[in-house]
């Protein structure tokens, strides 16, 4: 079968351009790859098999149809749609220089706008809810001890789920001032301090699995029965299992959709409520700008209430105005 120009340029985009010229991270390349896996699946629903898929067959209308398919058939939200569109924009930005005869259609595709994301209030757990959640793993079992170490570390460091998955024993420094090295978005690395309570959980876990040995420095810190590092779906499954148990076993409020990112939000809110400066929270979470971290200040209703109470000046008169009294309302209206 003769390769098409689409297959040629897609391979060059994913395997050469993104990594070597753009310096994109492995996670970004995987996300872009997944977008085109879905795009090829959509084109097959339009009776265009991958063997016949060429740049000539991909138009602005085709891409819009794909985006609509994501939202209608796959029930994706605006945020997911926008992420898929960003991958397509990056590809056709690359194509317009590689294949200038398609410049006009590339520009039409690049002009497809992002959809405005619906603003959803941030969900986070209280300190009591976190305590109850971490009480659920059965530490009499190997999996229970692993799950407790995993979830507590995810909360304690405010790490993203992919950052936790990518950890290795060599990422840890367990001494008087214990720290963890986390590789985040854009291959940026940050050092996050760990408290003694967290270290007390990690040391027995490392010893149990012989992860403290030099030969295992590059082994996944958290792994499944086959010794492979956990997947995002696997970590979410672990969290959801214990959230379900916590709802059954306690009266603590666990509302809304609770994901791994909710643990990250919770840590940030708890640091803020403890009076930690936003600059330090930014560094712990790995945000590029403190403006990103400010979302937690806006989300913390308790801090807002305390700020209002501190600045409150009573302006309400001790005696209510006459028009607030029902018996004088008719007279007041007549005089109005």
C-alpha cells in the first residue's frame, strides 16, 4: 500500500517536529497522538479509510465535523474539544510551511475558534475529608500500603496525576530535610519539601519493595502487579474506590466529582488557609505565574468571609427606617 501525504506529514510532525524543533514533552506528544487517533476514527465513520486519507480530503468543514462529533457522540466538553483543536491547529501550522500549496485551507482550519469554557466552581475537600479518605486503605495488605503512600503523597505535594505516575525512587531525597523532585508540564522540574509524616509512610514502602537499592533507582515508584508504572486510569480507579468507601463509612461531606486534581486543589486551598504566601504555593504546585495560583484565593470562600469581617464597618442604623415597619408602610407610600 502506497503511503499517503497525510501519513507522511503526520509521522514527521509527531516524531520529529514536536520533539526536536518544538521541544514538546512526552505527555504533549501523546496527547496530540491521541487526537489524531480519534480524528482517524471519525474519518472512518465518514467512509474515508486511513489508507485513503490525504491532506486534500481534510478541509475546514471536515475538522468542524470532527469537533462536533467529539461533543455529540463522545459527550466531550468544551475544554476537551479545545484541547483537540489545539493539536489540530499545531499540525496545520506545521503543514502550511511543509506543503504551501495547501496554505489557504490550512489558514481556514487555523481560523476555527476555540469555544468558551463554562466556568465551574472549583471543587476541593476539607481537611477532615482528606483525613477520612486516607483512613480507608487497608494497611494490612500490600496494595493498601501502596495506595496510602500514593494518595498521601499526591495530596502532600499537590502533584498532578501524571507527575505522580512518573516518579522514581531517585526522585526522592529522604534525609533531615526531605524533598521530592517533580517533573511537570513542559519538562520543568521543581523541588518540593516533604514533612516527616509523609517520610514515615514512604520509608517502609520503599523498604518493602526494595526500592531503596541503587539498582532500582529508575524503577517506577508506584507500580501495578506486573511491575509497570500505574496509568492515569489506574490512579483514578484507586482514588474513586476509596472515595466510595469514605462516603459509606463516614458522615464527612464528600460532594461533587472527586478526581486526582481535586486533591491538588485541596492542598492549595489548605496552604492558603494556613496563611502560606501565594508565591510559595505557586512554587509547590509548579505554576509558571502567581496569577495562575490566584484562582485558589478567589475560590476560598472562608478567606473571603474573614477578609470581609475584618474590614466590616456597621452602617445599619440602630432604629430601622419607617418604611421597613409594616404598620407604617401605607403611610410612607402615600407620602412618597
